[in-house]
C-alpha cells in the first residue's frame, strides 16, 4: 500500500516530537496554519491529528485543540527503575556502589588505590606550601584553559612520550570524565553512533547514555580492538571511538603497534574521531604505543587525569587535541561550568608532580603492584578463577570464572557481606562477560574479600 | 500549490538530518529500501534526493549513492566566528575577557571581588588544617552527593532561611554553573523553551545555547519579572524559568513578596519548573523573599555556590530540590564527571564557613560594599551615568548612560586601555540594553577605570 499524505504528515510530526521541536504539553500547530505550511488540505491535517491522538502521541483538549502528550519524553532517565537484579548489569552499578560504599566495605570492584598507596605526605606538604601562596591563587578563578603551571607540566610529560604540543592544544577540566563529556557535547548529537571496547570502561557507557547516542561494542583482544569487527562497525558511520590504550580498562591489555597503526588508517579513511583515555599512563612500567602520539593530535583527542596515582580527591583532568577544537571546548566549559578546575587543585597537583618524590612514588607503586597482581592471581587460582591476560602494569586483573558462573549473582551475594565486586557485564555492551570479573588487586588484602567471594561462589 | 509526496519526503529527510538521525557524511538510505519504507515509488525518492542535492543538503558520489553533506551540522559552535563587533553582544564576551584578562587589566566588568576582599587568611588556616587531615580525605573520592560535612553545613544555613530540607534534597556540584547545567540536562531537550530575565545573567544564555533551547527574555522590573510579560510567555509552554531572586544579576533588584507569590501560582498553573540561583545570598544585608522557600522545593530547584564571598578558586556549587530529581541528577553527575566536587575543596569550604571568622567577614563585606556602591555612584554621576536602582547589597550597579550611547562601543574602546567592562546587551536576550552597563563597584578603585570610561565616552 502506498503511503498517503496523512501517513507522511504523521511522520513529520512524529519526527518533530522525537527531537522535541514539539515538546510534551505543547499545543500542536493550528490546523489551518499547519495545512498552509505543509501545502495540504486542512482535512488531511485533521486526519493526521486524529490518528496521532488515537496512538496517544497527542491528545485533544475540548475546545482548545491538540497537545503533545506528556508521556512522550519524560525527564532524562539514565537508570531503569527496576529491581536490584536489573541494576546488576547497569553501568552505574559499580560507580554508585563504590562511591557510596557503607563504612567498612571491602572494595575489590572499585577503580582506585587504597589511601595508603597514595602520596598523601606529598599532598600534605603541597597543602602547607599552598597555604603560603598569594591571595589570588586562593580566591580567584583560573584562566579559561586552566592554570598555566600545570599545563606546562603536562606538556613536558607529553614531550617525554614524543607527543609535541603547545599550550593551545591543551585545556584542563574538572576530571577525566568531564573531559570526555565536553568532547561528546562538542562532537555528538542524539542518535549518533559511538564505538567503545567490549569489554570496556563502564562509565563510558553511562556517559554516552546521557548523550542519547547509540553505542556499539567492538570486541577487545589481548592486542587491542578486533580489527575485523572494528571495520565492520564502521559501516554504521560512527562519529567517535573511545578507548584506553595503555593498560586497557578492565582487561589490562596493551595495544600493539600494528593494531594502533591499522586502527588509525581505518579512522582516517572513515573520518572517525578517536578519544584516547590515558588515565593509566603513570601505572605503565614501560611505555606502549599511543594513538595520540602516532596521529599527532590530528583526529585523536587525548584525555587523562590524576586520580589513579596522585589523588582522586583533588579533581582535575585534561584534554589535548586540535587547537580549534580546544578553543570550542573552552567555550563549552565556560558556559557549562564557568571555567575549569580550581587553581587550588591545579597548584597542588603541579606541586606534587614536579616534586622530587613523585617519580620515586611511581617506581614504588610499580613494584608493589607487580607483587599484588601475582599474589592475587595465586589467591584466586584455587577458586578456579584465572586471569584472561597478565597485564604489564596497573591494578586490574580481568578474570574468567568456572563455567556456569554468573558473576552478577556473585556480586549481588557479596554485597550482603559488604564486599563490592565489579561483575563482567557492567563492562560489556553486548552483555557477553557473564563469566568475567574485574579485580582491583590493591583492594584484596582484607581476608573478607576472599571469604565473601568463596562463599558467594559456593552458594 | 499543494505539497507533493516529494515535498513531504524532503521534509522527512530534512527533519532526520536536523536531529542527526542522519549525520554529516552518512550515506543516505538506498533508494529502493527507503521507497519501500516510506511506501512511495523509487522515482519519488530519486526526485527528493535530487532536489536535496540541488539544495546542497546531500551530495551524490559517483557510483556510490547519496551522502549527507558535511556542511549541514558542524560541531556545536557556541560563538559566531565574526568580528570583534559581533562578539560585543556575545554572552561569552564578559566571561572569556575576564577569565583570560591581560596582566594588569582593570575589570569593572567582572563578576567577582578583588582578592584582598576575600577571606584568604581563613583559607590559609583551612589549608594548614587540611594538611593534617586523614589520608582518605586527601586522596579518595567523595560520596556521590558530595561531602556530608559541607551538606550538613548548607542544610543548617537553609534552616536559618526557613527552608527545611534533608540530605536527600541536596547534592554538591563542581560549581553553581555546573549545577544549572545538570538540571538542564535532566529536564530539557533541544528545541525546548526556557524563560530568563531580561536583563539577566549572561552565562545563563551561554549555557542554554549549549543545550540548543529557545530562550525567551522576560523584562525585569525593580520588584522582579514583569508578570504580564511572564504570563504571556507561558503561552510558549516553557519548561524552565531561570532567575536570581536575591540581588538580581545584573540589576541588584529584589523580588517583592507579592510578585514571588504570583509567580509561583502561575508556575503551578502551567507546570513550569523554576531554577532559583542563590549565588548572592551572603551579600544580602537583610533576607528577601525566596521562591524556593515559599514553594518548599516542590517545583523550585535552588542552586548556589561560594565564589562570591569565599573563594572562586575552590570550585563548588550545590543543588537543592525534590529528592527524586536529586537522585537522577546524582546519576548524571557520576556519568559525566564521576562524582562531585573535591573533598579537599569541600572540607576547606566547610572549615571556612563554620569558622568563627566567616560571619565577621560577611558583616565587614556588607559595610565595605555599601560604601563602595555610594562612592561609585557619585563617581559616575558627572559622566551622566546613573544607577537604574540602588541595590540593597552586593557589588553590582546597573547603570543607564546618556541618550545615544552604545555601551558596546564603549566597552570595545576601553579594552584598548586594558579596562574590561560589561556592556548592557550581553545581559539582554532582546538586545535592548544598549544604554546600560553593569559595574562591579569593588573593581573601580583603580583610576584607570574612570579614565578609560571617560575617554571612551568622549570618543
């Protein structure tokens, strides 16, 4: 059957309602005016309105015309209202449970180091120094791109990684997550398609949900994304690919130079922009290939922060990328946050980063982490839990459980013992990581972690 | 002429491109598939594609079909690329010029106090105390709603204003601007309509531009928004009204109890949500009516921060509102920033706020500000510049210039002397404040401010 003009009119109106050109509660255009505008007869408009009303998309109010139904688009809802079971595979599960943990909780599922692994003495010293700084630092806004001291310090670190950039290529943000959020606001529109790794960092998906985009997961291998799957996904004309190259979260895998190179060639051929999250850079004992370095900040935006090795309390992230994008991102940050991170925060970070003790702290971290990874792998083996790969650095072990295990169930049970775990499916857009779990090896020393895990597996 | 099916097909496609269901560079649906989907003949699709290609909306690639042109929707651009003249009335003008001021700039246009008016000694003391706090405060994330110490401190202050709220009604954010941004993300969709004051705070408009909504200005009188205009604007079914009630920015006017009450009644009748920005609360010598208090956090969300009286360097804001909205806003903040403001920041703020010296600092500020408002009004009078109203508190004077003056021109000229002014139209959605300017009376003591102003007016 051929579409009638009424069908097509209905489609136009549905599209307008979907993109909220007509919002909930809005009065529909008057029949006469809309008929003139669309160059159809008023009776065609009446028929379209009647049929949309029958569908519940709009509703008639006696004597005053048609209105868009309020049920079409509720306020943005990121999480289903459902039961704990449905929250199980929710990308928010790990973050909310770990940020708002009960007192005394054990958190092998969380994404940070215990406080006694962090350089708090250097922080204390930095705070005492900051207490002597000038009044402007303590009470004024930072420049729109953020403190120049910290930007220079970052540019120096980039140069060590063979990434040459100037201050125009760099801005500071309130966190690495906010860095990604600003990029998504600049480059994405609702309905766009974005590629992420499967498994990959759960908060990428939570954030992308807030942007109302379609997320496609690309299987992640021990050497980087599966290129055949990546190439196939390019047919969906994605706008962005978001990844961690160094010490991939959750697997701890490392991108190989070959895959890095071919990935960039594919991205260039398909005009794809890449966001490379380099949050784990300081946890790598030996540097690995970086997309941003190979590409020279052309189509790759590099983001990062300081929460993994310095402090998650002092919030600060950064974006490095094309100067024109950075300029537009700075405007966006001014509009939405009125400036970047606190000068108090950035001075403190610069103080610790440039202090002599930071490199020593990092070397010591590498040593302790290598020991902890080995110890936890040994501790998990008797339970039939084995690492999928042995990461070169960092604090994650991505582990496979015995056949038939649902790590979501295990995480739910362990919660009853106040042990917070990170079940595989929170990392998996395709929900194909039921038998996997991410362990933070630095949060496993409390015997309750192992006890709760063994108990939950036995249940 | 009646619309043909081709016309309507073109409209469907334009709508899809506008909402980026089809994005720049995307291949258009195949002719056969799209004809089937839309129940039209392939020749109708071909005609629609040809005509859209003639308009430049899509383009044909030899042998491979039609693609959406890249020019349709560039990355989000918040500012016109134009000349300094067009930047003149840009809502970003004041923020970017003042955040990135040249060294030695005089800034009567900025929105903050000079550093020597701020409690930097209390800050120094707070930093020294913070240096002794536990390692977790220095290196861990805050709970998702932010530090309980600072939330309790805020709830105590709310109670003094007769606003009773519990911890579930309150969350901390990275800044007051970010508080508003999160609310807009939760409640608005592109194309929605939002009411703001005219004149009103320029960054509300910059932020709303990032949300791609329609902004309608409601004239602001000496007692609050003009209710007749407000009521008329309700016909456009706005979703939000954003305002400052206490010491309205830029006018310094105070909302009257009568207007507050009638405003809330209108909002209730039209299911309008109100955001009340209470950033200037501590600069009010005597409390004035608050929408959030009258309404009891039902349809009013209250936001604020600490940048005006404590520190703009330590970034922190808050949102108080309905518990279910706060819960959804917390999810949004976790997704987009991974948690709220730094515990280091919030502990420092709580330390200063609860310290004995803060009330004394505020009393002293009120005294100095009253003197500065009077002095600056007297200083401006000989130039024919007169305050529109005499504010009860705060640091702004909204002033009228002699007939025929364009304050945008004056601000441009003063920039040449490194004096940054805030011309009226950056505050005016209707661009009807050509003869007005906002002065920050605390930034006028440098004689260059008056000299540059007199020189620019004489030119």
